[in-house]
C-alpha cells in the first residue's frame, strides 16, 4: 500500500465555529493534528479545507493545504477532491481520512487503521474501535458503537481486526460482552473512496446520522482494528476546555 493522510477541516462547525484554529497549548488545533499525522511517518499529509485562513495557518506550520469547494457536503467529499488535485496520476492507492478535531490522536493509531486493509484484500474501508469502558459511554448518543466481534488469532489471543456489521448510536450488540466505541478515522482503498462519494445518502445513514452506513447499505465492506482507548475529540466548548487541560498536561 502507498498511503496518503488527508485532514478535512472547516470553520463552519455548528457547535463550535472556527474550531480548527482554536488555541490549544499555544498552537491552533489543526496544527496539533497535522503534527501528529506527520509523526506517524506513513506517507504525505495534507489538509483539505474550504477556507484560506486555515490554509494559511497550515502552510505557516510547514504543512500542505489544498483549497476545496466550500459547498462540498462532507469531509469525505473534501478529501476526495483534495486527492484529485494532489495526486491526479493515482500514485497513492490508500487514503486515510483523519478528522481535524482530534488533537490528541496517537500517531500509532494511523498506522493501526491500515492493518485491516493489509490483512484482508477484500475489504474496501478500514476504521478503528476502542473498548467501551462504562455505562455512560455505552448509552451516550454522541458515542457511536460498532457491532463487530474479534475472534482469536492463531496464538489464541484476541484478534486485532474484525468486520463491522453495523454502526449505531445505541449500545449494540445486545447481550453480555464487550461493546466497541467507534473512532472516526478511516482508511479507504482509493477506488472505494471514489465509489463512496458517488453514492447517494442512504436511508439508514439519514436515520442514524452516520455516514459510514451508506457504505454498508451499498454492500461495501468495513474492517475494524482495535486500539486501547479512543482519542478525545473536540466538538463543543466543553470539549475544547478539556483538550486544553489535557494537552497542557502533556506538554
């Protein structure tokens, strides 16, 4: 595989406008994400954005920014258009979509998300999951859960990868056993990303408000790699304050 990491970022967040440029420990959030992606050392990294002000901050930090149409409906569309500008010849065959609101993402997670595609040539898309640790997390609508089951590998240990059967804001599957928290980092085979952005919104996608269900409803396959814990995301002012506290403690 020849991966490229693309980070969609926009100023018009509903709950926290301008969040890519929010200061965290003395630097804009988008720069923290950019630096962690570069630290992963798995391929080139670029930010896909509709706003020049984000592009300017990224370029001042030594990064690459690609301006995209502000009317594109989602981050997936944004990275696809950025990819076509960056790599029209198709040199990179695997595309990692890293959300721009994960300032504490572990670079190792970007390497981990490639593992399902490397292990199983039939998969279209890969993503990450982490164990749900308590009931509050299990029942929170903001925490997306994945129906997947990790069997045992050849050594009798829990396997590192599994297939995603469904995603929901409800605690799934029913019954005793580990629940898995979806981490919204994706690795697409290039052809799969091209197909995905060309699909219309699906019924379950609209109902659950989860874009990845569009892929499953269209018969595409998604593999999951497990990581120890979910990185903290920034969606609200309270999240931002938490991120500032955590990042300052890590500095």
